[in-house]
C-alpha cells in the first residue's frame, strides 16, 4: 500500500477510472454475449415452437366453430335449416378428415 500512498492524486484518479472503465467493458461484453444467446433461443422458439402453437390455435378455432354449428343443429326445428347445417358440418369434417 505504500506505493499507492506515494502516488499523486492525478495517477490515483487515472487508476480508479481505469478500473471502472475495465469493469464497464467486461459487463458490456458479458451483456452482448448474453444477448446473442437469447437471440439463438428466440430464433429456435420462433422456428420450432410457434408453428405448433398456430396449428393448435387453428384446431381450437375449428372445434369451437364445429361446436357452435352442432348446437345450432340440435336447437333448430326447421328441417331445411337443419339440412343446411348438416351439410356444413359434413363439409367441415371432410375438410379436417379427408377419408
């Protein structure tokens, strides 16, 4: 510590600010490397997980629409409207299961 005590204030300030600058650069480099890892994970999620989420959402929308049409079919008393709804239900099922 005697070497540090014998330094001029100018040199002490330069050393102190240099230490702070080195710490800032290290933190910045650590942050940039962390951001690149996050980007890789986000790209993986976008390419691999999002298509399945969109497919599940589409299937959910189809099920809700089919359920609505089926309830309309059950509640409607007119034979012509029931036939129209039945045709629509059949076409929806053929769209999903083209067997």
